[in-house]
């Protein structure tokens, strides 16, 4: 199916806004989305399925007497279906209570350009091309060790575009591509089976390394054989990007959202300008990061994306705002309104949450640890308390570091503590940054982490 053209998508959005205003809305906003994705699935070491998903739709948000209504349709080429969605949104607004904190949709502002977010090579990839990538990844894993067994994974490519218009003059269009491959493995020896080990690669341009993914996933599984227990004590822990993403997604990200602050659900409330983390830690939210997996021209409300300082050398600088939360405080949106396609109204979320790298390589970080752990994966991070920051998670697996070298794997290790205290105890930040979903980060080393062994 041919992709929708830029002018077509903008016209769809503008026409929906005009229809809403004609029907009596004081304000209106229309968001048009198109996604085309091809996925190759891997199950039990075999390429198992291929699917192609095409999704198009329009979401319309209207305001009548400070009451908000929303509706959507996935039939964008039928004017009657769009008009019906507009009517449904207006009916919902009229049936809703006015929101005294509503202060209008965002105003038009100039957009910046983005870099490395679209690659025609990805659009042109066929299912056969993706199958070949999957086969290359599986072959690479198989060549590492006969004890390794790939259990699941896949390869996927996608083209995504969106357009937005509102009654304050905003019109915008953006498009992008993404390609990714992933592999989960385990290793078997005798009656011993390792925990699942996972690796992946994702990029906005055709810059994928399936051989590296296959080999790394396999090497991790082999290194997880022959486990030994670790003692219960507080000590040094190196958190890799996987572990960091799990811990921070359910705690720190919530604490810096303006709506959490306004609901008194953030321990950072009233602490702008205060030290809340180690001076080794600097974090930006950067919606314009070149090649970022969450990079785009504008956010879910048509507000320009930007780079926002969150924490600089341990000092809290800003919270993240969408238009609604910003206007409640008389501030400007930071461009952090996020949408799940056309199916929902915006909510606050990070774009590219960038933990700035230090100057230590991964080898240097390991060599300087006399006694500690390196943790790749966590289980149970979703049960962390987003308000207090308390967490208790299982590291599955973790690797013991002794005298600067990884000596053995350990299973069933638990880490417990408070994320906001953990941030204050960051002693080393690595130089080995990589993208992990909405996060861009290196390894970090933390002091005095409570480690509970079996």
C-alpha cells in the first residue's frame, strides 16, 4: 500500500479541525498517523512467521466551554467517517464537566529540523531482506557455542508518519523509519539451564549489525553457565543500560513529569536548583537527538521538540511539561506530550532521555572494581514505588567482579534500595553509551547498593 503523502495528511488534519469549529467547538486539534511495519518472528531457533501491519487513523480533540472531548477513526479516506468522529468528539465534550485548569491548545511556533531519522533503504526493504537479516543473526549465535539455544527474537522495519493541525494555526508533518533486530538465548549444559539472555540493535537508518547481536546474546548465555552464590552485603554495582532502563522508567521518569509534581506524587517537588544526584550525573531530555529512536520535529500536540536539561552535575534543573501542565503554572511546554498513535489524547513522557557519558571505557570500569557486581537484566522493576523510589528487584543474572575481572555468574541475586539515594551514589559514568528505547545511556557504577545473595 502506498504511503499517504504529506499534503494529504495535513489536509486531513486541517479539514477535521475546520469541521469541528463549524459544528460549534471553540478549539480543535486533529492528529493523523500512519504506520507500516514488517516483522519477522523467531521462535525456538527457527524463523517462524512474517507479518505486515498497516495502520492509519485520525484522532480529534475538541474543546467546548472548557470541556474536552476526543474520538478517533481508522477510516481516513472516507469524509463521512471523519465527520462522524468529529461529531462524537463534540458530543463527548458536551457531556463532560468543564476543566477550570484548561487554558487553551498550544500556539504555533517554528520547528527545528531533525537529523538521521529517515532512510529510504529501510522503506525499500522486502520481507526476504528481513528474513536474511534474521538468518544472519541466528547463524552468528550458533557459531559461538553449541550449548547456546536461541529461544525467541525477530527483525522488524517500519515507516511512520504523522501530521497535526489545530485551531491556533499549528500545522506540522513528520516522517521517520526504524529497523531493529533482537535475540533471546539460553545455554544448556548437563542439567543446568541459564536464565534468558537478550541483546538487540535498533536504529533510524539502515545501520544494523545482526552478527554482533547474535554473538553477544550467545556469549552472555555461555557466561551465565556455572553459577556461584554471592554474599549479602552492600557494595559496588555496575548497571548496564538494560538494568538502568528498567529501574529509571518506573521511578525517576515519573518524578520529573510535571503532572506528577502537580499531584504531589514526586519527591522532587520544590527542589528545582537543588542537588538531587551525584555530580557525576547529567541528564537531558532531547527530542532532537540525531538518530534518536524518539526523535521527531514536534510532540503529540504539535509543540516543537527541544533539548531540556533535567539534571546537570547532580542539580535538578527542569521538569518535563506538556501544554496543559505548563499552562497551569504559566510556563511553556517542553515538548513532552506523547501519543500512542491516533488512539489517545497526549500524556507527558520522555523523548530521548540522555544520560551524558563520562570518559571511562567499559574495560576501564571493570578493571577498577576490586569487589562488586555487574548487572544486565532485572525482574520486578515495575513494582518499584514511583513516589518513594523504593525498589526490590531480582538480577537475572548478575556477574561477580573480583580484582578487576568478571569471575562468575550469580543467579537469584536481589538488589534493594531507593532509586533517589542510588542516584546520589553514582561514582563512575562510562563512555559506552547506546540507545535503549527512549533512553540513551552508558554503564554507571553505584556505591553502597544493597545486594542480597541466596
